[in-house]
C-alpha cells in the first residue's frame, strides 16, 4: 500500500518534531509552529499559501447591492465567493423563488 504525498509529508514532519522534542536534542517546550519550522528546514514538503484575490471595491459594492436587491437577503462577498446566508428551510425556499424569478425575467 502506498501513501499519498501529503500523508508521507505529514509523517515526516511528525518524525522530525518527535526527534526535536527529545531532551538531549532541544528544549521540551517547543511549540507546534517550531516543530513545523524544523520540519521545513529538514526538507518536509509544505503547501503554498493562497493569495487573496484583490477585487475592485466598486465592483464588489455593485455585486453586493445587486444580490441584495434581487434576493431580498443580506449578502457578503469574500475573495472568491458571493455568500447569501439563510436561517432555515423556509428562508431557503424564499431565496430559491427569488433567484428563479430573477432568472426568468
């Protein structure tokens, strides 16, 4: 059975962290971030951090206003999503009706 690269990377980091926590090698009070740093220095694979998309504030405001006006619900725009919150199944049904009505016009 072969391990995925993330599993093997995770076990490498755990092994390095376990070794680094031995009293003869380093202090016992290392934090998990210190262990992660030691693993990176030892060559463990890490994921790249995602860059937040920079959106035009005027376009974000227009999209939020349009979504609020069409659905009647308060909306929120994050870096890559338009989110419309609803509390229960009734509100979801109202949201679906509003979207269907907007799509048909």
